[in-house]
C-alpha cells in the first residue's frame, strides 16, 4: 500500500512518516517542499509515501519555518491523504 496526499501551502513543508502499532516511527521520514515561490502565493505540494510491511499508521506533519515573530500566521488549505493501489 501507498498513501498519496496534497495540501496547498505558503512558506511551509510537509513531513510524512509511518508508524507501527505502538506509535514508533518506522522507515525513513519523507519531507516534501516545492521549489522557492513568492511568499504571497499558494503553492500545491504533494507526494507519495510507500508503506513498510509492518506499518499501521501514517503521521503527517505540517511544518512552518522562518517566522520572524510569534504574530505571524501559517495557512494550510485543502489538505488530504488517501490510500492508492500499487502494482
């Protein structure tokens, strides 16, 4: 099984890591971030993450970087994750 997903983001990245039944991270975490883009535009970021054999959960982290102060906001919109078939 694989999971694929996407989100519209501004000034952020997405990290995905599989977990076993106890919540322990297994396999290598994968991070997805598009090339640099203007700060005032929405950018779609997407990726596919193959599941290790003993994976039971997928943890997806929406990560914000580079804030210059605690008043800055980060926006995510229309985030989705879904299972896909792999031949």
